[in-house]
C-alpha cells in the first residue's frame, strides 16, 4: 500500500498547481486555482490519506477503526496541525453534524 500511495501522490503532485500561484484565467476564461490539498483512498484496505499543500506531512485514517454505527456522532480533525503524521485515527474527536 505504501508504494501505491507514493506512486499515486507523485502523479498528483506533478499536475498540482503550486500554492501561491496567482489566480488567472486561461483562454476563454477558465479559472486556475492553486491546489490546496491532495487525497488518496485505498478501498481494498480501508485507508484514506490526506496531504495539505501548506504542511510537509502526510496522514491517513483507517476506516476499520470506525465500525459503521448510525447512532454514532460525526468525527472531526483539524488538518492543518503540524503534529499530524501517519495514522491519525485515534486523534479524531466527536463533532457536531455540519447541517
């Protein structure tokens, strides 16, 4: 899985618009925005990975740590923390539903 994530992220990074790139319109007005985050998901192993372009770390959540339960509250994490790296499943906290 590590090699797969690394390969996919390498391809995504090669086409990402660098952070801080000025907003521009191309040709007929198609806007170009900087890439703010990159994600990968391995459904076979139940892993979701996340990387902000403004931090040097990569972290993931393992879905197996969260068995389906419709009575359980949503979980949340602030992705901009520099302390987040590796498996952060244990760092998610209960949150209010967004709507």
